[in-house]
């Protein structure tokens, strides 16, 4: 059975004082739910040292293990700092930094080589949704961003419709279910039924305590990748607990 995953992406937020939120998150009653926090790189080592049962991840990594890449962080560096996961291909990286599927695939391979689990993000824009191109976009991103060799251990896929991130807009449960069922089928077709069924699929995009339970009841939703609501334990703990009850 796939273990549920409540993942928090702090993005470019948080100073050292923010790490105090981790204890309350670790104390949440989420049953067998795994909790992951991806803080900014400046806090990663401190977070890993005091996170208890919470897994810690990076928000990006370079495709190469080392070299003349000022300002970048390698997967090996994340692992050395205490990370076990890394988010890759987030829409903000694809949009703000022009990351392509090929670049995401290369980064994912680097993450696997370093022993990290990659949380690969996919999602359509509002114009693509309105043009009924969602499943074509998702199919292309899955094929282009995920290397051969995926397993339920080294890969998590997060569906984050770009138009729902930080906007308060949330797809209907039918829309979420359609995409998640589609992703499951594509993974099973490419990697085989066993692997395809073992990869956890997360939903992300304006997940809040008030809508978490409804989202987690959707077919093939194994958890969430949460942005703003993961910054404070008061907001994130109810999401963790809702997932534990789903």
C-alpha cells in the first residue's frame, strides 16, 4: 500500500525562527502519513538536524554533481545537508527560470544518483485548461520529465495546475480525479503495473484545511504538495490530520 505523503514547500519563505513550527507538525496525528518539509536551502541543514520524524527536502538541484555553477546546489549537497527528497520541475521553476522537461529529467536523474526521492511536478496553465489540452500537457510532461528507472521509492509525482497555485482557485474533484487517474494509467503503461501503482501521486494548488478532506477522498490522490498553508503548523497540521483520516 502506498504511504500517504503530506509535503510542504516553503518556497522563498522562512528564517531560522520559522523552524519552531516543525515540532508541532511532527506532533500531528496523521496516522501513518509521512510528513515532508522543503525549506529554503539556508535552513535545510538546521531543519534536518531538528526535524524528528519529519522528512526534509530541497526545492531544486543542479543536474551536475559539482562544478562552476555559482549559486546552484547539487543533489549530493542536499543529501549531505540531510535531505531525503527534492522538488523538481515546479511550475515556478519552469516559468521563472525557463526549465524544460529535458532539464527536469536530467535533474531527476541526478537526484536519483544521489539517493534522493524526486518529487516531479506537472501541471497545465489556465489557457491550456480552457483549450481542453490538460491531459496532452500532462502526458508530455510525464514522458519528458521522468527518466527511465522510476520506482515507488525514488519518484513522487505532484499534479499542480498552474492556475490554482496560490490563487485560491481549486479544480473540481472530478477534474482532479481525471488527471490523477490519467497519471496512474500512464505510469503503469510505461513502467509496469507494479511500479505504476507504487508511485505516490500528490495534488497541489490552494490546498487548505477547509478543502483538504474533500481532495484526499479523490481517486489516486495519495497526499498533497502544499505551499503557503505549510508555513504555519496551525494551517498544516489540520491538512496532515485530514490526510491521515482519508
